[in-house]
C-alpha cells in the first residue's frame, strides 16, 4: 500500500515538475484567472455598496430594468454589459453620480472600479 502511494506521489511530482516547458503557460493562465477574480470581486463589493439597491436581484428594491443591465449576484456580473455600459458605470462611479443624486464614494473605491474596468476592457480586446 505504502509503496503504491509513494509511487503515485512520485508520478504526480514528476508530472508537476517535469522538464517540459509546457508548465509555465498553465500556471500563468491560473494566475491571470486569479487576478481576474480578485479585480472582479473587489469591484463587486464597491458596487454592491453604492448600486446594489437596484442592481442585486435578491433585494426587494431591485429594478428589472437595472438587472437587465447587470446583476451583482451573478459571478461574472459584467459579462452581459457592453463595453460602453462598462465605461458608463466607471464614469458614474468616478463622478460619484447615483441615479438619485451624489454619492460619497471614496477615492479608494473609485480606484478599485477603475482597475477592474481597465482590466475587463483589455481582456475583451485580447479575446476578440
Ligand atoms: C435607484 C436604482 C438604481 C441605482 C441605485 C443604480 N442604478 Fe444603474 N440603473 C438603474 C435602472 C432602472 C437602469 C436601467 C435604465 C434604463 O433602462 O434606461 C440602470 C442602468 C444602468 C446602466 C446602463 C445604462 C445604459 O444606458 O445602458 C449602468 C451602466 C448603470 N445603471 C450603472 C449604475 C452604477 C455604476 C450604479 C451605482 C453607482 C447604479 N447604476 C446605481 C437603476 C439604478
């Protein structure tokens, strides 16, 4: 049993650390994905605070027309947005502009949304 387990481990180790130069792209892909998820979810937290009232489907205050544009409950919350809508969202946050008046959005929160929108626009350009 033990030797079987050890040889299985060795096999796995060989696979992971083999001399094939094919390993780096896989890990680069994994870290790009991690980065995407981090930026996306950081922006989600900011938008949940300021836009969630209408753009989170679980809330009674959610508005169907707002959800049709984006729903922060969806993991890839910006996937259904056009790039123009994404830039529009960034502009509203940057200008601290809510549909019902000014919002005290912080500089850090603006930077978080800026980072995600820039990343997402670049990602779309690459995958086009
Ligand atoms: C009080 C409700 C409410 C809040 C709060 C709200 N929105 Fe919306 N939002 C809507 C509605 C309703 C629509 C759909 C408007 C339409 O169809 O004309 C919409 C549409 C949008 C659109 C698409 C506009 C277009 O022309 O395609 C963007 C972008 C957007 N919202 C961003 C935001 C951002 C960013 C915040 C937070 C800073 C926010 N919204 C907060 C109700 C809201």
